């Protein structure tokens, strides 16, 4: 088992996000990597790259903060808080200039060579939606 190595690779990917370097994330993906959304629907790496680039463009000061990281077997899970200033169109919402926050849990499966072969994201957009006044503060 390569628990420490796989956790370190995850932290390297977070660091790449924080310097707006999508290639620094992609460098850790195996060619056969499969990405999944919170509903378990797979999507291609090219689509994941578009999402990453879109997020980085909409939030040029995007910061990911790892709140926890756990490893077991070939899996690593991270609980992450994201913050950024909404300076570009995101999910069809024009820039507001507001500082926004959202959270997500990410699970990554690594192969023996230390490359990501599965990537799952479960997003919690509720704080962002509240800050944009798109949902009630009571939710």
C-alpha cells in the first residue's frame, strides 16, 4: 500500500489548483482515468478539463483548503472548502464580484504506479447559492 504517497499526490493536485495550473492536476491522471459526478455518471477527461478551466476563469483567485484527508487501500478521500471571487460566468451566472464559498468531497482511486484511475466529486453548492441569493438563507 502506498497511503502516504497517494495522499501526497492529492495534496500536489490541490496545490496545482491553487496556482491555477490544470496541467499540474492532469499530470497525476492515468490515461484510463474515469471521472464521476455525484450521481455516479461518468464523464471524459476532456469534459473535466473544461470544468476545471471554467472554474479557474470564473474564480481567478480560487483557493482550495483541505479540511481532512483519509487514505485506505488504493483510495484517498478529501474534504475541501473552496473560496473565490466570482469574476466570470459560472454555471450560467454572470460575474457578481462576490466572494463565494462552497464545499466538496473528492475520492480518488490510484493504480500501483500512483496515478489516478477513478475520480469522484460530491459537491455542496448550497453556501454558494445562498451567497448569490439564489436560495433562502434558511436552507
